[in-house]
C-alpha cells in the first residue's frame, strides 16, 4: 500500500535536525515513510491533498493505567493525595474483570488516539483473583483501534496485612508474578522495529512489592531483553516510607535491587536531588513525566529543566485517568509547558521541547528508534491538524510550539499508525464510538455497584 500526502502545508519533523518543512510531499509505503520532498507524481494507491494540514509525528504516551478510565471524576476521592487516594480506589479496582479492562482500554486509548497518540504504554498492576486474562483484553482493544501498545506487566506482592495499601484480593505471590510475566513476554513481546505489541516488566512501586520481586523481575526482564518500569519519587510520603522502612532514599533502593540503567524508566521522578539527577544521566535511566497527574494529586513539580540539561532521558505521559481524568497528550504538552513556566521562568522547556518529549523523548524511553519522528525509514505514525480553522488564527505562525504556547483543544483531523488511517475528521475509524460508550457506561455501573459506590 502506497499513500502520498501531497503538498503538506507544514511538517514539524522532530528529526535530528529539528527540521520544519513546507510544501513538500510524504510518500508512505507499507507502513514506513519512504520519501519526503517534492516528489512530483509518484505511483500511489491513495493521494491525499495535505495543503491545509500541519503534520506531526505520532505522540507516544509512556505511562498510563487504562483501567482507571472507569473511575474518573469520582467525587469522594477528588481532594485526596496519593496514599489515601490509592487506598480509597483499590476497593473499587478489586472488582475489575476482562470486560472492564477491554472497554476501559478501548475508551482510554481511543481518546489518546483522537488527540494524536499512536503508541500507548500501559502499566497494569491490579490482577484480582479470578478476573481473567487482563493483558489479552488490553491487546485485543489495541488491535481493534489500530494503536501500537506496550503493556507494562505490573505487579503487587504486599497487601494491607503486609503493610502495603491494596487488599489481599489484588496481590499475587512472587512465583505467580514471575510465571505470568514470563508468559506475557513469550506470548506478546515482538522486538521488531515496527512492532505493534511489546511487553515491559513493571513492579508497581517500592511500597507495594518486595525487594526480592524487584530483583527477580529485573533479572527476568534482562534475560529476555525487555524494558523495566516502576513508579518512583512521586511523593514525599514515598520518600519517607523508603527511608524509614528500607533505610535509604528511593533511588538508592532502586540501585540496590538492580533497577537502574538504560533499560529502566521511572514514572514521575519528582523528588530527585542533584546527585541523583546526575546518576540518572550517567546511567541512562529515564523518567516518564506526568504533569497533570502531579498537579491533581498535589505531588509536586519534577525538575525537568535540570533533567534535560543533564541529558536524562525524559518522555511524556498522561498517567492513569483517575489521577488525571483525561487521556490527551496534547493537553499534557500544554499543562507541562505552563507548569514549568510558572516554576522555572526562562529556564522552562519550550512548547517544542515538550512536543519532542512526547515524541523523540518517549520513543527513547521505550527503545523505539523508528518512532517519534517524520524521517525516511521511520514508521508512518503521524497526526495532522488543519491550520486554516478559526481556532488556529494566529497560532499557525509557530507550528512547532503551538501545543504549549496556545494549546489545541480539538481532536486531530487525521491520524495514521503504520500508514493506516485510524482517525478521520476527529472520529475513530475502527470502532463504533457510540456503541463502545454505551457498553462502557453499563460496565462502570456494574463496577461501582460491586464496590458499593454511588
């Protein structure tokens, strides 16, 4: 299949040279960008007039909890901070099943895709007894939508009786977790450049798993060549927990359990000190930055300008919907831009820096060199918005920065994943949105009723 995007108004490539191209063509062949330039009239199966479009690389969401999409905007948890918030919600999440996970994944990734996201990394760590094959449900949803998915096979082994936060019904033994993790890698992980399915191993956090599970997960992941992921340095409560319980700061604990290196990325990373930031840079250990979640839960502001200056790998993420209440990376760029302008002033990352964080930076975190840029030989993961809309008047004067400086509050006009169009005129092409919404609301009612939440 060959698709020609003809006479593109503007291309923000996010390539190695930060190229901004105007009035050129993009030829996509078999899911890969084959040529960029003034191509005349090459043979193509489909020709698209792109003269009104600004074209961007597909956004990559590096940390999510898709099951949380069904516990968004619950009144009784809105003013809680992380530990209390988790405790309140675990009793609802204990009632997840395959239908909950499939439909919440369709809804959450559907929203992500409509706003330009072409790859989603999900961190699923709640596995209630008898809930079914939840990773299969996620990958099925991703396949239906046509989005690339990385499933971070999460885990919890410390329940409330062990001093953790979750109920016994959603934790597993170390042996169960390692067995299921190995099965997930062997069943789903595809390491090829243009893979649609990959697996990451992701024990939930220092306060929800044992040191032995962290070490065993790291050993298992490295034996298969897959990435490692966990929450770290998200709150001062976590820092106090590790210091008081484990006798060391969170990052030192991670080093002690073999959870640092260029195959590791942490979610949040707010409370690193100067020496720890340098250690991250020296070891290539990455951070998934979640600005909206960090603000909503009053967690704090990550030191992103310092990370970028030192060369720490940084990607962008929306985090779980219940701690953000949206799955929209365009909004995340805007929120991150404004957050850091408020905290750091002139030292804050630009709107384009945040865009690159959501594309090249995120691709680096998950080890996907062929994603995150518009360049020959890279995946044809793209999204486009029309520059000639009323809402874009004046904004189009700086296409590279506009998601931060002005913001964009409409779905993308078009999204392609591997050269296949998945969104057209702001609507998902591969699922029935109305049917999915109706089924999802029915499942939310069941979930909340099961937990006696009104």
